C-alpha cells in the first residue's frame, strides 16, 4: 500500500515539476503530507524516487528543489585512441551469463544459482558476527586467514587416499574469487606468450583470464566424459605447454565428469611431460549424484594446482576462493596475488569460514543436492516434451547447467534473439569455445529462478527452432 501511495505522489510531483522553473522549491514534507493524506515516510520515499531519477535535489536543512536541466552535448573521447593504441590482445566480450534481466522474463542464461538455493540465514548471521570481530578493522595475512587456509587444506586432504600426503595450510593462498585466482595462476605459472592447453568447450572466464594474461590457449576436444587423455598428451607434446587447465567435476558448460580412469591417465600425461594440471573445482558443492573427488586428491608431487571457489555456493557477495599449490609454484602464485590485491577482505574471509564451519552447512548441502536434482529433471523433461530437437549432450551428475545441442544448421544468433523477444533469456554456446564452435549449442541453467516456468521456457525454445526449420 505504501508503495502505491509513494508512486502516486511521485507521479503527481512529476506533473508539477514539468511546469516549474529550474531551482523552484517543492512544497515542504509537512505540506505534502497534508495535501496527499500520506505519512512522512511515504512522502520521503516519493522524494527519494524523484531524486534517483535526477528530477530533484535535496539540500539538508533548506528543502527540495527542481534540478536544473543540464544541456546535452556529445562526448568527445577521440584523444584516447592515440594514447591507448591498439590492444595487444583482443579480449573476449563479456559473457551473457553475467547479464541481469527483469524479473518478468524466464532466465535460463545465468551462471549463478537462485537466491533460494543459497544458505541465506547462515550468511546473514555470519556477517553479523564478522562485523563484531577483528576482521572489521584489521589487515589479514596476504595468503589468507590461517583458519581459512586450514579449512581449504583439510577439505582436500579428507578425500586423499592412504599413502598420499595431504596439503598443509601453508600450501593455500586465498583469493577474492576464482576469477582472480585463475588470472594470477595463469600469469604466474604459465606466463605471457606461452601455451596453455584447455578443454574445448571450456569456462569462458578461463579464456578471458588467459587473454588478459597474454597466454596462448591450445584447445583439445572434451565431451560428456571429459577429454581423451591421449589428445591431452599430444597437445602437451606438440605445443610445448607445461600446463593444462580443466574442470574434471561437472565442467562448465558441458557438465562432464571425468571417470577415475580418465583422471588417472590425464595425470599420467601431466607427469610424463613435467607439466601442471590447473584443476578448477568450481562446482564442488553442487554434486547431485555422488560426491566429487578432485584429481588433486591423487597428487602430492606438486603437479596439480587446485582451485576451489565458495562464491557460487555461499553467496555471490562472498567472493572467496582457495588455491592449493605446493613447492615453488605456490610461492610464485603468492607473489602474483600480492601484486594484484595485497590481501583479501578479512570480513569476507571470516564470513566464508563461519558459514562452512557451521553444522547447518552440511545440512544445507544435502538439501541443495535434492533441489538441484529436481530442477535438472524438470528442465530435461520440459525439453523432451516441448523442444525434442534440442538434445542435451548428457544428464549431468552435478553442476548448474545443461549443455544442449541444437539441430545442424540452426542460426544461433537468431534463436537467442527470438527466444528473448518471447521473454526467455538463453545463453549462446559459442562463447564457451576457445576457438571456432563445433556446433550450435545453448547452455541452460537449471538452478535459476522460477523453475515452474521451465516448461514455458522450453516451449518457446521449441517454437523458435520450429520456425527456423520451417523457413
């Protein structure tokens, strides 16, 4: 009701402003309360709305005034062209997965889980406690809070078999999110101008981080069960690369999960070539069928650099990730981290540690597994019924997405545009290929908002495909 009243007052004041001179003083809050029969809070909300729209400006202790109109003129930034010159590296455009969209559309494009899948109560309580602690005013160590380092190390060590030495807390470097961790690892371990073997398709953010670091990517094909280990070995041999970036568990975008055999053979290839496996364990907390075991659990020789993020599973506001690396590689990564950000917010580290240390965190993960399974199956069923020519490459055992192959000859740009015109936002698969796409794909997020709208979203996709096939 207050929202309706404030909107009504704001609309009436807009009409008044149209006939007022710039700098004219609006009636006082007391006058507006009497005129519209509203509370002072409602009137103030209407005035804040007008201020946010640039129509009025408030002068504390004086009043609210019609804002003077600034004359529009074209901006001239041409001088920057000569100063900046040509970019040394053409960076990929920002992913459609990061777009924010109105809440009246069916959003199947995002790379993040819906708010209702997050441990919101735990996060809010953790922020309250962290604000009262020392992290609010003190500078944490560059490598991270010792307790959080110990947690990341213990998480990896808990799944290591007997005979493999677990990592130490000092092997961990905490980063403000996995993207920062990837950028630093690529710069520090691979280096500008040098090759990096990657799966294709792969996470678009890894391609972006490689481009920013000046790293040359060498793609190897990867399907529903991961890459062919022999292809990985050949790519390392031909390119001279000394690092392979991969997502062995619930890969983004394909949902692929390596079998123990594939993991072992890839690790053998990495060992044989004296290389690193940069393992992105982004979906560790999003397993649906079985618990993921990182490839790093098999390695204590420093060949696997393991990256685990908490950003998606805890909260997008808590950008925290841990990199586990051993030997000189860890020192080089730490040096790179210092150059980039000095240290990570102590408040955010404390919040992340608080959340994952609560007994309720494990309860939340068990519930999350069930919810993800239900959403995945709902979207799969909707596609089978309403868009049968759109075929998921596999049924993912975890993660957040379906990787869906469109019929040959599909105009993907037109498909994305037609779906959006009908109120369904989807992500084109092209941006997940580090080289030319090998087919027409969509990446559809089953962890997004309004799962009840999945059938309608699939129907729109099916109709858009049918129109193309009829042309």
